[in-house]
């Protein structure tokens, strides 16, 4: 519109801005990447000033602010292209333009455009519920959660096959998470679960995955112990001095089991373990095998061999074990009550031997190479598993014809064993028959006797004594040698007390019968009557005469040995000359 001024000058009228249009807004923008749009106004005079805004969460931000230069020369359309960069927080924000000039108030506004801002997840994939490759006991239940932060478009999450998804939970803030509940079992050992996140927007494409590998602690659940020969059930039957190799196989475990061996309750040293092997099983655990070789003897009969396994590093983890019992077949073993027996003529002779054999056994007594008839043999079963046969030779009244070497021989299906016992019958005068009280006063008692015995047979004499109401006490008196008068004095007797004495020759093999005497201790030596002193002298004279007769006789006699019945102790490996008694466990 124009008009003519009075002075002939033509003027154009002012025109207000009636509209502004937001042209070609982008359908979607990528956060952080610049985008363009254009705002166009209606024709106006003066030229319109265009300002663009983004309004998000009540906050308004001006885009590309700059001063407007309004052309007033003509009526014209105004167009402005703007560049902006949206952030992820501005997704869904309002975009619009305002236009105005000096005659347009308030400014006109374009239609409002809602921005679609695409952006990848603000936080990547994150797994919780299990630390990768950490040890976890079989049987435990784990809840594994895969999370991803907010994104546009919404990211998706998925577990790999074998890791079933059980729960999908969108977060209130736009984040996503999925969870699985797993009961740990050995088959999961070294298996991997993968959680994959993805986003397929027109401008934003994103993928990420995280994985966990299970380290399942399990086993061993069983042990098997085997022998290379002779096994039937849990018993291994072997012959003494043979070699047996035991193999212990453990069921699969993770980590590899630690094996221990025991013979009864005693640990087997590592140096005796011949071989250790370990290889992977179907669940990526370890199958462990060890071998133990032992040379058995009769004393290992009934021993229990045990192998035991336990996972290392866990004192509370279960132990598994397997056992085998040794049944050792062995040759007979013999224990006699003595290896040398010396008796006096007229005494009883008895040789008794225990024959130990688990197998059927035959027993034979031989004297000087010829079988002995009518030797009684009795069987009984001892407190242990051993069968014991008692073989006895007994003669009521010994004479010199019984002297000789007796041999007992025992045989079973494994082998044989024999022991010799020598028997010597000697004359009766070798035994001191009398003990004489020489004096008995003033806290002392002096006694003497004729030895009459070779000191190679009798090492010493045991002199026992007791007063009224007391127990027996003893002193040992060394044998001075052949055919001597032995005298000793006791200084521990009390005046006025009646004492009994008994004498016993003692050798390394036999304990003979007693000679006895008694007296009442007088208060002083002077207290003895003259007749008593004469009596003592007479008795001493008789003893000396007797001693002379014995000495002459004994020079003509063959030298014999006296033996005593001594408690025999258990021997590990008895020999034919060993003097021992078998003691049952």
C-alpha cells in the first residue's frame, strides 16, 4: 500500500508480520550432531526479525542468537536458516520460531515441533550377581542381572543361549535390565553366559556385550580303591613277601583333589606314592589317580589301606575315601616257652609251643631226628584273627635219657617253619639243699650254703627274707664259682623278730626250687648260749664235709646247663634260637 504526500512524494505504508512458518523440520536428530531448519515469515515492512527457541522441561533456550537488521525500504518476506545441536536431554523438546518487526507486537509464533533426539545408552552393559571366574560352590543359586542405561530408541538386552531369560524389568529412568536365576551345577563349570545390548535407530546404532565365565567348585563325590591282584570285594588276599599295587581313582573335581594315603591310621609318606596323574573330565574338572605299592609281610595281615581325597584350600569341604583290607597268607610261625630247658632228675619236663597259622597246619615233634609219639596238640582261636595251635611235650619224671634236641616243625600251604629246643637232665646234687643260719643277732643275720653249681649255669643266688607280718624282700648274691661255700650277711633285720629265709639259684634260663631256713634275731651276739654256739660250729663242720663230697662227685659228672622259665616277649621275626613268647594283640 502506498500514498502521495502533499509535496508530491510517494510513501509505502508499514506492514505487520502476520505469520512465521517453520519449514522442513528434521524428523529426527542425533544428539551431539548439528542439524538445520528454516523459518519463513509473511511479507512485512520493516523486515521481520526471526528468533528460534527450544523449550525443554520448562527451560527455554534461544538458538543462534544474533542481532536483527530490519530493512525498511520495502515490503518483503524474511527467511532464516538456523543450525543447532540437540543434547540427549532435549529429546521431546519443543522447537519453534518467533517473528516480529516494529509494528508487530506481540511477536507471531510458528507451530511447535516436537524434537526426536536419538542417542546411544548413557551407560553401557553392566553385569551384577557374580564376579567373573570367581569360585562358586555347586548347588548355590545365583541371580544374574544385565543392565543398560537410558537411550533413544530404547536399547534391547538378551542373554545367550543356555542362559535363559526369566525376568525383564524396564527402569523408571528409561534404563533396561534382564535377570536370570541359575542353580549352579558342575556342568556349568567354564561355561560362559553373554548379555548383548543393541540399539537400531535411524541415526543411532549401538551394540555392546559383556560375558561371565563360571568357575564351579565341585567334587570329588567318590573314591575307588583297586588292587592289581587278589581283590574280592573290599579284601585283598596276598601271600607274604609279595608286592601289591593299589590304585586310587577320584571322581571329577574342580580344582583337582588332594589325595592322602593311610596304612591303618598311619599316613603314608609322599615318597612312597609311585605315580600321580590328573586329566580333564567332561565338566572341565580334574580326574585324579594315584598309585601306592607295598611289599607285604605277615605282620600286615588285617591292615586297612585307605585313600582319601579332599578339594584343596577348603578345610570344611567334604572328604571321600575308599578302603581295602589285607588278608595275608603266611607260613607258620612258632613261639616256644624256652629254647633251652635244664631240669634235675625226677622233675617234670614240659615243652610248650604256640604255632600261629591262618591256614590248615601240620605239626611234627622230632627228637634227635626221630618223630616223638604221643605229643599232645591242642587248637584254640586267639583274641585276634590268628589260629593258634598249642603243641606240648610233657614228661612226669625226668631221667637222663630225656636229654637231647627236640625240634618242632609246622607246615602249611605257604611254607614251613621249625624251632629247636634242647633238654638237659642233670644230677640232683647240683641244687643247694640247705641254707644254714650262722648267726642271728644284733640287727644282723649271717647265712651260708654250699654252691655246688658251676657259675656258668648259675649267675647269682636270690636270697629272700621276711619278718612277722612283712612281705618278702630280696638280695642278690653273686655265685663265687664251683663248689664254694657261700656266705652272706643281712644287716636289715630287727632284734626280737622271727625271720624266714629262702634261697633260690638263678641262671639265665631256669629258676630252681627253694632251700629254706629261719631264726629269731637276738638283741646281741653275746646273748647266744654256749651250747648254741657249739651247735652252730657242729653244723658248719657237717656242711664242710658235705661240700667236699659234692666237689669230688661233681668233677665226675658231665657239665649241664640250668634253664629258667622266663617271660617271653613278642618278637617281630622269631628265629629257631630265640627265647620268646608270642603275645596276642
